[in-house]
C-alpha cells in the first residue's frame, strides 16, 4: 500500500462544490478528485519545464558553430 498523508485544507465553497461534482462524475471520493487535479497540474509543470530545456538544447545545437556572448544567451532565458 502506498504511503499517504492526511491534510486539512480550507477552500472556497465554489471550489468544494466543483470537487464534489468531479468526484461524483468520476465515481471517486473528494480526495480522489483533488489528487487527480494535483497530479494533472504537476504533469503540466513537468511538461513545461521539458519544453523550456528542449528550447535551450535546440538553441545550443543551432548556434554550436557561432560564438554568442554568454550574457546574451543567459539574458534570453532570464538567467542573469
């Protein structure tokens, strides 16, 4: 069995109602509906980070024969 943690959270009533509707539609519990939303959000964050890193790699490949000042590259990715 997976490890779990219990948390008490306070949310607006409209959010609670939305979660309750999702839980009912998905034939799951309120906790199950909340967990599914959190997992989806984490997947989106991971996908966005993957796209950002891919863009940096693509830039390095594209400019591998061209000398570009480090400050310019870092500035482009807000790394300064």
